[in-house]
């Protein structure tokens, strides 16, 4: 069936894809091959999850969170021909200072939950970087072989730094979530902008925790997808149960030129931890989205998410169906 061309962006004819299972009416459905990356794909890893994927060359590349067998949170690079079967480098990424001043902050403490996107002339990487507590690290690569570190975007404590894929009103733009130094029992999404990818300011509140599956905290997920209806943002939400945190994910639409303004926001979740590889692992009951591929020609979406802080999983959707779902399930 032909789809509306709502995605503003390039075609991606080789996007990973599986049709919706027969008899299913789910807006988002899981890959039958999940988990696509097991916890022990490389010799050094205890777990691989919450990772970011982009088109690269005639295939795909990505930055992956690989917690080592010493349980140190690290970032590794990987490549794939089809976006499903991956080869990861066993040694972690060694960041090279972008300039001499960066050497002062280049000592590695930890790195986790990366996002990656092509912007202007390079692939930018943002991640939760350890610098006297969690903050947002910023770096880039041209070839997924050499990686350069820039200044951290914010003071500690901050998490879930997600760049927009283009400048907005002439400025670089990023979603982020101020936090604390532990397992943050709170968190709202904010918008910040920069003239140079170094100095970040003009902070604006976007949206906060509400109730139910997103009652405790929320955080931006994959890089926002530009559509004719607004920026499509997948985000995670957390509730506090009698047995700890439960991470699910949903979606919202943000204004294209003032992204701190929410057009509409789905009240139910799109995907919650309901199958074994999302419920059982190092951290139970976690479904955490970090990357999304989109094909403007077909409206197809492939969404990468972490399962139980242990494995990498994949889900699929059509952008027009997600947008219709957000609009029909919004209180905004």
C-alpha cells in the first residue's frame, strides 16, 4: 500500500525491514530476529545495548555501548552490511582531542548511551561522558575509524544528549536531561542551542514526566526525525514499581522551528518490556531506544533499542502510522 511521504530527508532503500506480523495491529512491532546483537558478540563484553546506528557507505556503521567484563561502561565502533548482522571492534574507541585544550578533559572515566548522526560534513557523536559525574560528551568522526573529542556540552550532571540533524534558526540544537550523580529518580527533557557546538545556552523546557509509564522521568531517544508534521521524537519513560524502575518508550511531535514547543504527545506507550530479552538481563524491565533509521520513499522506520541493559534489539514502524497514533492519543 502506498505511504504518505512525510519524512523530510533522503531515501534509504536498504533499510532493515520486516513486515508487520500477520494478525497484528501494533503501530510498532519487534524484529523476529531479536536480540540482533547478543551480550557476548565481542570477547571483552559483558553486555551490549543502548547503541546508535547510521547509514554509512553502502551499509551501516554505529557506536555501541559495550560494558566490559570489568563492568566498565565503554563505547565501541561497529559496521554492518544490512543493519542486522554486526561486526564490532573489540577495543574501545580512543578519543583524540580535537584541539590542545581538550587534553584537559580527555582522561577516560566512562562513556555510555551514544547517539550518532550526520550533520553538515561529519558524523557527530553524543554520549554520557564521565567528567566528575555524568555530562554530555561531544565528538565526531568522518570514517568510523578515527574519533575526535570536543568540549563537553554541559556541566555535570546531565544525560540523554541528542542532537538535531540540522541547524535550527542558524544554531546547533540539542535535547538533554539534567540529572544527578546516581540512578536519577527524576528527569525532564530540555532544549539547548549553540552557535559553534561548544558553547551551549538558551535552555528551554520541552516536556516533563507525567503519569503511568512515564511518571518518574523521561529522556530523548533517537535523533529526532524531521517530517512535514513536525519533529518526530521517540523518547523513553520510566515508572517506579514495587520492584524498581520500568523503562518503556513512546513518541511526541515537536514544532519544526521551535522544538521546545510540543505539538502533541502520545499518552500510552508504543513499546514496553513484555518479552523475555527486555524483561530479564542485567537490569530487568528495560526497553531503551537510541537510534532510528528512516526511508523517505516508503515511510519505513527501523528503531534500535536496548533490552534489559544487556542486548541490542530492533523494531519497525511506518512514520505516518506513528504520527497518526501520536495525534489520536495525545492530551496536548
